[in-house]
C-alpha cells in the first residue's frame, strides 16, 4: 500500500488539542474486535482513522468552515480481551465526558457500541438511537455466543435500559428470523437499504421518528455497499453509496439534538487503499458539521 504524505498536517484537521472540559467534540477509540466471528481487524481501526485524519480539511462539503470547533481526543480505551467483562469500565470512562460535548467513538467491532450506548444513556437520559447497519444485531444468541457481533444491539439495549421503541434501524438488508421477530414484537422502525436508496421520503420518515430527541448515531461501515467500504468484517452487497449515506444522515438528523456518533467495523487489514477508512472520516467530519451548524 502506498502511504499518504501528510507531513506538516495536523490530526483531526487541526481542530484537536483542546482541554476536555471545554471541548465541543470528544473523540475516543475502542480498539477491540474480540466479538468478530467472521474476520478480525477492526481493533486496528482507531489507529488508522487517527493516522489519516490530517487529510481531512476542517471544512464541510457545503463549504462551511469548522474553524472554532474544539476537539479533544482522549485516546484509546482498553476493552481487554472480552467485552462481556469490560464493557462497564469502558462505559464509565465515556460517561465522564461532559454532556455538552458531542461524543465520537472509533470502533472496534459493533460490540463496542455496548459501552458507548450505556454511557450515552447516562449522559442523556432521553436518548434515542439511530442504528445504521446492514444487520440489526438483535439476536439473543448468535454464531456461538451471546456477546458476538450478531448480538451487539440486543446486549446494548439490555445494559443501557434504552427502550427498543427509541431505536430506529436504517440500512438493513441481512436479517436472522429472530431479529425480525424482535423488531415486529416491539414496534421498532426498520428502514431498509433498498427503501433509503429508492425514496428520499424514507429519510424524512426517520427524521419524523427522531424529531426533537437527543440522538446518538451508531454507524456500522457495512451499511455502505462493499464498493464503497470493502474493509469490513461482513461485506453485504446492495448497500448505500457514501453519497446516499451522507444525504440520509443530513435529512434524518435535521430535527434532532445530536449528542454522539460511533463508527464501527472498519477493518484496515481488509481495506483497499484506505477507501473504507477515508469513508469513515468523511462521515465523521460531515457529522461534526451537522452538529456544529445546529449548535451555532
């Protein structure tokens, strides 16, 4: 792989280096992929995402400057070898972030969202969640265990006490029967990738469901089609383009109070020329712009 020349450029577009107590955005990494059952590699994502963050200009795609946005990177949090035993310690560290800051977490496999959502529910008791993923991850037992990637949302809802009705799932296209039964029994809103790709009204339906709520977005990079994000544990054909994902997020979150985002399942060893890592960075920076614009 040809390395990018980033000499003289600063991490996070030059926005980082601010104290935790005054930061508008707080970044944390959870370099853990112990719940991945198909292919490992996501534990290396926080390091790679940070390493390439200098390539991002502090300007949104609609030409708004992020100058003045104060970012604090608290580094990586150790989840050890087993998220079942360590999620609460990681959640405690994230929960200590001032609630006024937008929490930005770099996974890790999607089970890192267990810690993230547990912390966010403490920081924002009225929390709603937008789960953007090819898979709902709602199995009680999947691929050999209860703390594997196919159980990530099920465990997160349990430990955080977030009600299923406060979760919207978007971008879905691969389901286990048990997951669909769970969604229907609890009246959860599921908007598939095909609906999002074919109808902008679907994004507005999500926006209506999330309007006025404190919102955390958990974004599995496999929501994108493998053409746009090849470096991930379980590539799923028929996904969104990066363009569609950005447009969806902008519409779906417009009426919400943005309180956090985690981007998970980026796997640098499986990536090609950093396409997936750069897609993750684009999503993060544009989300910061959505937050910053709303705050101002």
